[in-house]
C-alpha cells in the first residue's frame, strides 16, 4: 500500500484528479469505479476543469458507482445517481449510457444482481475510487462480524446514518439501507485509490495504514490484501492517525 501525504486537502484532490486524467489519456475507454459522499466533490470539480480545458476526454469512459441508497428514486436530490449527474456527469463529455449507478427502488435482489453484472461487464475496473466512513466502511460495507463478497443490500449503521444526516433535512429522512458493491467487487479493481480528509476519519485511517492487521470491524483493512492501493491524505489527518511515514 502506498500512502501519499499532501500539504492540504486541495492538494490531495489534485493528486487523485491527476491519476484519473493520466489513466483516461492512456486508456480512453477505461472503466472507472466511482464514489459519492462529500470527500470526492472537489476532486470531481478538478476533473470537470480538466475536461473543460481540453486536457481529458470522457467520451469513451465507462463508469460504475459503488452504491446507492435504497428507497429513494434517482430523481431525489440525495440519491447517488443525482449526485453523480450534478457533481460530474452533467459537466463533462461523458456518454451517460456508459455510466451506471445501481437502482435503489424495487426488487432488491434483482438490483443487487444487476450491480454485480455491471461490476463484471467488460472486466475489472481500471481504477476504483474510494472514500472511507468514520467506522472504516468502504462503499456501504459496514463494520461488523462479517462482510459480504458480492453486491448486496446492507443495513446502515447508526454511525453512518448520523454521518450522512448532514445531507438530509432531518435524520429521519436518511435511508436505513443501501445497495452496495461487496468486498470482492472492490478488491477486483486493478488499482484502488482511497481519499480521506478530516479528523473524524483518523481512527479508520489508523486501522488502514497503521499496521498489518485485517479486521471486519474496519472493512477498509481488507484493502491490505490488494497489490495496488494508494491512500491519499493530508498531513493533518496523517498526524491524527499516528502515521510515521
Ligand atoms: C460513497 C461511499 C461511502 C463514502 C463514505 C465517506 O459512495 O461509498 O463509503 O465514501 O461514507 O463519505 P464522506 O466522503 O461523505 O465522508
């Protein structure tokens, strides 16, 4: 695992955006695994700027998102489809037919099977973007006694519901379950980049980069099984997580 410590969150976003741009230039029809949440928003802004500046062409890029809330339609402003359109897809020259965000409504088993099929279609993602939950979750694979390999429906923990309440009018409106890629889906990507910022992530990041232990109580630690993972954090978070370098 490679850990990149930057001077600022903005620099972290620059580093990750650069990785995406380089990949897309090298492989214009690459397959990207994308994430939502607050963390990648400024990184997506940089991709939009690069696209507008003619530095990167999304016309042949394919994407699959990690997860989607259950119980809200794609038209809901907090759905992850809406998020992706608003924060990236509507502002770059991507063909929306080449983008996939799971369906959170209707037959849950069928929706999970459809996500699993998209993960596999056309082979592994060339680059998978991840954020990390305060409890170490990646996608919506929540900390607990066991993890699930394939795409599935996950009940969100109190910690995750509380953390995501900031995006909704009230805590009661936060969906309590989500459809998510499983651990094997994430680990199947050829390369993984995880971004994190802010002190709330310090414990989760300590578990990820602090030692060699793997535990389902911090799902991100399973990334230690993958040969090509890059973790990008700013120095404040690195310090809070006890990173020695
Ligand atoms: C989002 C996702 C989640 C988030 C995590 C961190 O698609 O898969 O695992 O990456 O909850 O969220 P933020 O970035 O809002 O702190």
